[in-house]
C-alpha cells in the first residue's frame, strides 16, 4: 500500500443517468457505489474506479462489435445518386495466355 496524501476524487462527470443495469452512464458506478462514495476508504475508491474502467471497456467493446455488424450490411445504392463509373480494364490487366480461337 502506498501513502495517500490526497483523497481520491470522484469520477462523476455530471451525467447522472442510469442504464438498464443500474450503472451511471457518465462514470459507470453502481447506485451503491455512488451513495457510499464519501464513506469509502481511498483503497476502496481506487477499486471502484478500476471496476468503472473495466465496465467502460466492456461497453466500448460491445459498441465496436455492433458497429462492425452494421458495416457488413449491403447497402443498395439509391436511384437518385450519381452513377458510379467502373474502371475499364486494359490489356495489361488481363492474361490471355490460355485463350485459343
């Protein structure tokens, strides 16, 4: 254990709304952790902050997976968009070595 000269500051960022699991959307503390913050020791406060960081990483990881799933969707082009011009292949790109007439 290291010496503590200053109290551990609250991770609160002023959002103060709970998600469906009961964790704050701003600091990721549970209701009990928020209510007991002033009564916790410095060691316990640091443990709470580590748990909050883990919760945030898990949430961000789930968010990234969902974003990747959305990216894999095939989007049909709109008829109102300008037509996409395809690149015309040159004879240098094609290999006619096995072609017979």
